[in-house]
C-alpha cells in the first residue's frame, strides 16, 4: 500500500480570454483555445469540465482544449 499526502497547494489557472468574430451570426464550431493550469503538488492530476446547463462549449478532460459546439449563435451580448 502506498499512502500519498493530502494536497498542500491549490491548482493555479492561467487567465483565458477568447474573442470570436462571426459573420451573419454563424460560427462553424471548433477549437477556440486551451485552458492552462498547473498544480505544484507532485501526485495531483488535473482534469477539466464545463459547469453549465447549456451545451455551448466543451473542454477536453485531460488537455484543456476548449471547443465551441453550437453552429448558430443567438446570444445577445
């Protein structure tokens, strides 16, 4: 049995700013960025998830790749 100590440091997330310019309210979807984080604890493993009730974005669980899932943007900003 191997006992690993409890996490001593919280993960650190780098700021992510994404600007999307669209024509006629259409965006074909696809990769728009990558979430970057690190954890100084040697035995911690980071994973990513989108916390939302809307299915607008997806993030790869292990590498942080951020994708737009929708084809038409009907969002008032």
